């Protein structure tokens, strides 16, 4: 150890500790798990969108060799409660019963009907085909507006309505009066198509029961092992302390594994019934039907402004497709967006209403961005329309309305207090990198020449609320749980360090980043830190990973826990060095006495001294380990400016992204390489919504885009290189100055791309193209406009 | 049942298998070589890509019996004596993976590319790996990694 300054870990582009296993195949995906006597589950799913079940006969499946058991929904109903919805957004929300396996009615194609248990996966897949089910078809409910009419068939007939809830938020001046005094109003309807999250690892569950003591270990490809544990206790009646949940290696989530799954409950129920270990792994096509979808909204948005571009107010009416049931946070997703429609702009009036609607489709729930991409899309699209109406450059319109950097902290019209930001700086940097003026000149030239290939420029300036969340805010939003996070640090006798985190990573690089944070505070080498996560026995407290919360909340908890370790170690060091605590300095992991540099103890030495406990201060608890739980004071508000140039072939409808520049401000950065990766991936998913992806249903409620052949997850050949840069305005709401980054790219990019496409085609009379902007849709839009 | 003999990552295995058994299930469920994952059921995603007799194949689209007498290399057979390949190292250094689920297939597909075209352009890389889907990275760092590996003296 030397007293020379050591380069801080935080801020370094450390290659990840996680990689070694993943690049050599030494992985532990849930489907890799094998134990003696493991049996395989196959689930029979409804082929119909809506039907009464009149008969289920599992006997033909049971006759097959290798089949151990088979159950209908009725067979498993005893001891299996309704799947939970943790976010009943209003007092009078309609909360339908949601059996993990349907008993008398199926409400979407893919609803589970029966489960077969067999000695291997092939036998199970064969046998499930032999189960006989009789259905009495009921009418599907697919159109969000028609579903709300009095004569609509009902998804849940016992509830008497398809209206799940109505959630209003009205702030500032009354919108009607603003509309009257406004010089300009623009009103549009936008469609948020349904998306399928497509984590590369399909969901999988393994349950190993210990019959003698009634204990169960549940392995699941989940983002939320801690929440799953609580909820499985509630759903199955197995006492919580008898359930251990492990999230082993998890191959992506994007919100799709922020779920308490029916299949987890089914696997537990079957394992309890037969007393043997079971595994369920979904196929991709099964996943398309059975894993929740994202988005699925109709947005009516109206903006009021003066001729000089000053915004006066915003009115938003949402219809949000819940799908057939309320999953863990289904009703809350549009509400997360409710606060983001005013975005970075100042205005006098905001009038928001969301109506949740039941349909006979796969339930919706969180998908990367969860409510905020939808909000950002609508406001950024209509800002472009308003700019056209006013004859203003879209960047100029934004500049005239955004919150100035000197105005922070700023309370938005929706009631959020944005702690920090600098929209001017991010925008200026982005415009320079993009060469905005030059591209505008080229665009004008192509328009002038009547070029068949037009150039469009799309602008998206965004902010978002993430880092979920202050628990009191969650209470006010009627979310059932809190938003705290836990970390504990164990100083091992040899001076090595274990960080135990309540976050549950599935690609984000928490092991690397938490090591960086802890190494800086403790003054230990990065390599000497290990991070323990994703197991309710090893890391018993946590609120898990979603909503770009892990670093902002969980990383901050690690920072505080490490500080506590240092504080405790300081007491031991002072005792051993026979100095007052106030006379000790702590630098690079070494306690030394001011003025006597030879009187020193390393934190590793203190760890061993504490382990032996031979000479600790009187009355001191013999440990320097520490735990810290943090409940954040505020959300974090990353922001940025995204610019996209698209070439649109007006003859083929083909769009090609020519350049994509984004400047994001995610505050202080722990690991710039990981941040860049998060932005890249976010952009890819946002662009995919703009150009490629849609879950398509036919008139009968069948998922037509039911396989990866029919649902276009973009490949490397479908995406451009991105220019990703940053500005750095530290968050003031946490000591690290960090903001969330996981969802930013997805939130910002979709409107940038669609704005560019519409911008390219506007001289031809096109005002909108519905997402995804496929060549066919673009071609039709051009044709329609020319008529 | 059909008797097969397959060499996988340097070890020869003899087994009786159902004729319909997919190679990927043979690797995972019979041999316990779980480094090769499964991401779809329509051969779109490429997560299960392995090398069979010198060419990359999606092991969900090959029957185990078709590999009879053949030689298979999986991601688990790339590093020798703990020494990573140039590509593996490049994936690590360029942050070409996040969750890592697509990584085995990406590595095998990129290896195939570099064998055929030792110095591909970025465009060639993007097209060569278009049968392998990644949901985390947006591909940019994968392309960078493959390119970096191609600039080394001993690629793949």
C-alpha cells in the first residue's frame, strides 16, 4: 500500500467480471439445472381467445409411458390462489380473479388449461397433446373502444364491464380555458402497438421440494426473486420462510421477467402435489402467447400553444390494453407514463386521463421503459406537428419551451421535481455531432429535386423518471410495495470483500459496477470484491431490478454500506493505533495517524483483527460488516437529445437510418463502457418499435405474429451504428450523482425515428405513419397522400 | 433408438438416441453440455449455433443422428487449457455481451465468418451474424469485437 493517489474505480471502463463464464459456456441458466429425479412439465394452452371450458380429460395423457401425473385447472385449484396484482391504481379498480391455470373459462389464446408431468421433455410435449378439452366459444374482445360500449361482450362477465379503471391527473389551469385562449391547438391520435419483449432466454422454472420439512427451492428466470418469494407464499399458501427463490444466470428481462408468473405457481403446486422436482421451460412460440406483452395503447393528445410557440397546455386521453388479466403491475404501466407527457417543457395546464380496458389478449405489463416510451413518443411526435403548424424548426420549438438549466430543481406541471438537467448542453452537443444544418440543406435539395429517396430528420428531446422509487410516492400511487433497496458488506478475514445486493441483474453488469463502488469507498482492489445476488437465502433483502433502479438505489446502498464499514473499521484502527478517531486519515484503504505516517493499519488488517477479536475497543460488537437500506428521496431524471436521419425510398417504402446521434445525460457514470452498452441496447429496442415489431392479432383473437418467423426482432443487418455521447449533470438526489440508464435509449429513440420518417415524407403530404413503419405502411402513406 | 458416435469438444461419445432427438437436446440433456443454449423453436435466433464438421450450424435444426460420425465444437470447446480465443477475448474487451445468452451462438457464427473471410468489413460482419439475434447490445459492440478479433494475427 502506498499513499499515492490511486485512480478511482468509479468512472473506469472496466471490462466485466461477469463475462468469463458467459463467453466460455460455464453458465447456469435455469434450464441448465438438473437434479436427480427431475421431471418435466408441459402446459396445454388455450387455442382460443375466449371460451368456456366444458370438459378437460387428462386420462389419455396419463396412459402414455413415462407420464407421472397430469392435472387440469380444477385438479390444481385447491391450494392455489389468484395471481396477484400489486398495483391497483384506483380505489374502485376492477380486479378479476386470475387462476394460474384456467378452471372454467379461458380469456386469451395461451391461457393455461392443463399440465402434464413426464420423465423427459419430449414425453411431456407428446403427452400434453393427448389431453382432451372441450370448449364452448365465447366472443373475443379486441377493440379497445368497442370494448367500452354497453353491448360489448365481456372478458370477465362477473364484473359487468370491460372498463378496468379510470385514472385522472389534472394540474394547473383548466385545460378548456387554456384551449380557449390558445392561438393554436393541434390534436392527434397515436397508436402504441403491442410489443413482445423477447428476452433471449425464454422463461424457465425449476422447483425442488424437500417433502420432509415442507421446504421448496424455486429457481426462476426472473428479475425479481424477492418479490416472487413473497407472492408465491401468498398464492400457494406455502409459508414464506419455507420458500427459497433463486434467480441463477438470467438471460435478459426488459420487464418481461418483472413478473409473478402463473407457471411459477403451477410448478410449485405440482411439486407439492407429487413431492418430486420439476422443471418447466417455455418454447419461444409458447413465450409469445404466455409471457406478458408491452405497450398496447391508443393515445389521443391535444396541445395548446401561442403563435410564438409558447406551450400553454396538454390534454391526454389514453386507452390502455390490459389484456385478459391484471398481472403484477399491469394497471400501473400507463400511470408511470402519466407524469412524463409534459416531458421537459413548461406549461400552464395538464389534463390526463387513462382508461384501462380488458381484452381477450395476452396480458400487458412492463416492457423496457414501461409507460415512459409511450408518453415520450406522443409528446415528441406532437411537438413536431406543432412546429410544422407554427412554421418553426422542431429544435427551435423545443428550445422555446424547455426548462432552462438555471431553473433546476424544477417542479413539472405533472408534479415531479426534476433535480437536475441541462437540456441546452445536450442539444447543442447533439446538433454539432449530427451536423444538423448540413443535413437540413441536403434535405431541402432532395425535396427541391423531387428525389425519389427523401431525407428526414427526427428530433427527440426527452427526460424520464426512473430509479423506482421513493416508497411514499409509491404509496400515493397505490403501489403495494416499497421502493427501498438493501446492501450489505462482509469483510472476510483475509481482507477480501463480499457485497450482498438486493438487486437482481440479468445483463446489466451489477457485479462489476458494485465492485467498483465498493472498491473506491473501502480502498480495496477491484479484484478483491465479489458480489452476491439473486438468492433469497444468500441475499435475503431486496426489491430487485426494474425501472432503471439498480444503480440509483441499489448502487447507492452499496456506497452507504461501505461507508459504514469504514466507520466501524475506524474505531478498531483508532483503538489499535492508540489514537483518537479524529486524528485518523483514511486513504486508499489505509488508516494512518495524522503527522505519524508510520502508524498505520490497512482495512484488510482491521478485517483480520476484527475476525480474531483479540483486541477490540471495549464493548464493540465484533464485526465491521455493515448493512444499509436506502429509500430514495426522489426519482432520477436522465435526459438527452436524440437526432435521427432517415432516407425513405418513396417508391419502395423502405426506410434506412443513415445516422443516429444521441447525447444522453445520465449524471455521473460508474462504468462508461457499460453505460454505452445500455444505450446501444435501448436504442435498438426503441428503433425496433418504430420500424419492425408488432404483435398482430386476427379478428378471432389469434396471435398471428406467433413465432420469431412472424415477429421481426431486428438483426445486426437491420440496425445502424450509433453515435452515443454524453453530457454529465450530476444527480443531486444521491451521493454518487448517478441517474438510471437502462431505459433511456428505448424511451428516446422511437419518436426520433418516426419523426424522421414523417419529416421525410411531409413535402408529399404525409402527416403520420403508424408504427411499425414497415415498407408497406410507408408506401401506402405516400400513395394515400398523393391521391 | 439409433446408435450414434459423435466427437464433441474433443471427446467421443457413443449413445442410443431417438431418431427425432435434436442435436441441441443431445448436447444439453444427454451430455450435460449446457453451454449451448436454446432461444427459439423456429431456427431464427441462432443461440444454439455450434460447429459441425467445420461449418456452423444451428443445433436446433440438426438431428443428433445427423451428427453420427461427425465432430462438433461448442462454445465450451473454444478455450484451450484456460486460454481464451482471440474472439472470446475481444467479446470481453469490447463489451460485446450483456446477459450473455446469445453469446455462444454469436461466437460460433463469428468464428465461421472469420475462417471464411479473415478481414471482413463491418457491413460483412453485420450480414454474417444476421442469423443470430441479440436483444441486449444493439449489436454495435459485437461488430466491434469481431472486427477487433479480425485484426489480430490469429483470429477466431
